[in-house]
C-alpha cells in the first residue's frame, strides 16, 4: 500500500527507504520508513506513515484529528513532533524508537517469575508511562485511548502515541474534527464511560477515566489478561459485542481477575486506580509514585 502513495509522501519528505509495515488493522496501516533526502530536518529520520486503507471516511477523519490534536498540544508545549504532514488519506509523523509498554513487560508474562532487576526495570517503565500521562493531564488534555501499546519508551523518555480520541481544554480549530467521543477499545474503558456508551449516550473522558485505562493497561501488560474477570459475570470477552462488554463494565459488578497472579504486589498497587468510582482513584502522578515505591 505504501508504494501506491510513495510519490505523494516523497513530495513532503524527499526520497524514502526501508519501508516496513508495522500494523494493518481496523482499516489503517502504519508503516515505518526512513527519509533518505529532502528537507534537512527529515534526512536520516525514521517516520511513521499512517494510511487509511478501508475507504471508510471515519478512519481518514481519525488520522486527521490525531494530527490536529498533536498540533494543538505542540502549541502548548515544546513537542518532539512539530513536523507533521496531513496528506490526502495519509499522515506522517516522526517515528519513536523503543519498546512499547507491552513489550517492556514481556518478562512478567512468561511462565517463570522475573528477577528483581527485571521487575525494577518494568516498574520504572510503568512509572514513566504514568508520568507521561500526568504531563498530558497537566496541559489540560485527556488521552482517552490509553493502551500498553500506546506508550513507547525511547532514549528520551516515555512518549504517548495514538491521539485520535484525545480531548483538550478547548475545541480544535478544525470544527469538523470536534465530534462526540465515540469510545475506543472497551476492555480498558472506565466504567463511567462504558455505561454511557453502552446506552448510546455522550460520554466525557476525564483524568480519572484515563487513570483507570492506564492501570488497566499496566495490569494487562503484566498478566497478559484483561483486568476484569468476565467469566464471573457470565460474559465471553471473545464472543461479546462492544456494547455487551460495555454494559458489563459499566455495571461495575465485574471483579478483577487475579487468578494465578505471579506479581501480586503490582496488582495490589494498581487496584485503587481500577476503582469503579472515579473519585476514589489516584492521579497519574500518585500512581507513578506508588510504582516507584515497590
């Protein structure tokens, strides 16, 4: 697919080399490429090219919205992603090199228990994830789609990605990109969001709902399982629809899945952030400090 738009992309970046497809799901492909020429600012940089492949206008709109969000955040702070390209059906941003939080916690999901040094490295990475979210909250933004794959641990620190659902302190300048929040993946969704979305009602992401998703993401990265024990509520997570999952999550009656927990201390630290009541959850900074103390 990248070959079909290569000439269009190269008008902005100059010649590209080493195209590698990273993901292809839900009507969107993500490619990693390297700029071999063109503007000096691009030369030698790895770039992320996101292409809407399904013909679904919503996917193209989501990619455009993500860039608009990144530009808005960049106006509030010095961002590593100031060079952003909005093409017709594709977007280009700098690529962040490093493992995702999911990859960083790989040792925790193996059969053998990770050693103390490995656990410390994972906890430090988890705290970095929390602080990246806290920094976003400090700017008045809510990510609204936090997942273990949406935080990259680079040499310069943790970087959040996939901002298409993010909500800021004021509307985006592009009015067509300011529609209602429609939700992301249901499994890490806070109960208060899931309950409203299950009923087809508007839901408003908050710092507290981000913290729930943050803890859910870390729980999943450490265990390989979603944080809720759907079987206890008679829900099959593979067969259930998004609406059915959200109805179960929104009811707040599904217990946490602690079966066979190999790292109970970490799950204990995450549990308060998964409280069904938003007011009872810690902040992202407090969760980071909790992980630091383990």
